[in-house]
C-alpha cells in the first residue's frame, strides 16, 4: 500500500515537477518532433493574400420618379440604402449569376487546380469559391466583399469585378420588369391614339354637314329662326328649319364626340408622361452602389500566420506528450498490480 501511494500520480505541483523531470527526455523529443513537423507544414502552405471592397447600397427608388416626376418625387437617388437594400444586395452577391461569371472569367477551375474530369468538379469548385470569397454586412450597414487568393493581383481583380457585377445583375432584373411596364403603357398609348383618330374622323364627317360648334350655332340659328317667323320670311324659315333639323339630328353626336376627344386628349397626355417615365426606367442604368474602398493588390500575405501555426502545434505536441506519458505510466501501474 505504501508503495502504491508513493508511485500514484496526482496533479499537485510537486508531482508535476517530478513527472516532468522523470520524463524529460520523451517530453523534449515529442515536442521537438511536433515543432519540426509544424515548421515543415507551415512552410509548405501557400501564402494567401487578402483584398476587399467596401460599399454601400443605393436607395432602391425609381429613376423616373426621382428625376422626372411632376408630383414632387422624393429625390432618393443620392441616398444610401437601408437594411432592406443591404439584405437584397447580399442576396444578389450570393447568386449563381455572379458566381458563374467570376468562375468563367478568371478560369478558377484551372486556377484552383480542380480536375474537370474528376469526381464532382463543380461541387469542389463551388466549395473552393465559398472558402476564398465571402460577403458580409458590417456594423455600419455597408457590405464587405473579401477575397483570398495565392495571387494578390487576382484577389483584387476578383473583388472589384464582383462589385461591378452587382449593377449588371440588378439592372438586368429591373430591366425585365421595366420592359413589361413599358410595353403595357406603350400598348395603351397606341390604342388610345387609334381610338382618338376614329373619334376625329367621325367628328370630321359631322363637321362636313355644317356643324362646327353646336352650342353657338344652335343659339344663332334659334335667334334667326325666331326673327324670320316674326318677319314672316318663309324662305329664311325653310332654310333655318333645315339647319336646325341638321343640328337636332347630329348635335348630340357632335357634342359627345367632341367631349370624348377632349377627355381622351387629357388621358393621352397622362399616358405620354407615364410612357416617358417607363422608357427612362428601362433605358437608364444608374449605379446601385456607392463604393467606399476599392480592392487593391495586397503587399503582404494574410494567411497563413506561420509562427502561430508552429506555436499551437508545438504546444499541442507538448500536451499530447503529457497525456501519452500519463497513459503509459498508469497502464504500467495497472499491469504491475495484476501481476502481484
């Protein structure tokens, strides 16, 4: 019993010191091997350089509403976007459209040394893309595009190109919707023009019968007719009765067509304004972002931090040696107990 108590290990400082002294040589060997291996591994890791773009999304307002509207538009064209715009832009950055363009433009399949004929090349490529390229919202409601690569210039080029592709993707989506609106307004505008032409043609036929201003002519003819009756001028009475009969027959149609033409002219003016706005929204493509910092070529590597790798690996080797030696010593003690 006394012998067991003397050899039993505890985590008291005296036992630890004694344990380290007793196993000093294995500790040094294992820790040294771990340090050497970590140095070799750290030296074989390719350095990666970091480049990033900082930008703010612009307010997602209508160009025509901000610049052309006669109704006192909000003029949001120079405002930074709010939280909704930040989330929308992040979603676009994670879209397949932007990723596929970058993969193709910079030939990242070859750059990342992925065998296109091997197993799951696209899955490996997308995984590598996600590892090296990231997007995040900052605490200032801006967006950070960060790219890591073994080529510092390539990292900067990829980051800047991604920032530029935001406008391409957003303009494409907005143009698709704006084109539908433009076609709809254009169709209504052309239909109203055709309808107005028919109204003008019908009105012209009535005017050929001598009706140019129903209200004025009716008042003049009625006065003249009354005077002709008073004077007993039968010839004038017959002529005026014919004119009044024509006014009676076509006057209502004339008034209706004239009023419709006035109303349609006002509607055409409104549609023309909407058509102009829809055309501006379709044809113009303002930037959807404010770039604060463009990506530049990094002068020094960002990863790996070799001294940290060596330090952690060496410390890990020391802990491993400690646990291994405790396990070996306890195993020997158990074996000795069973032998007795």
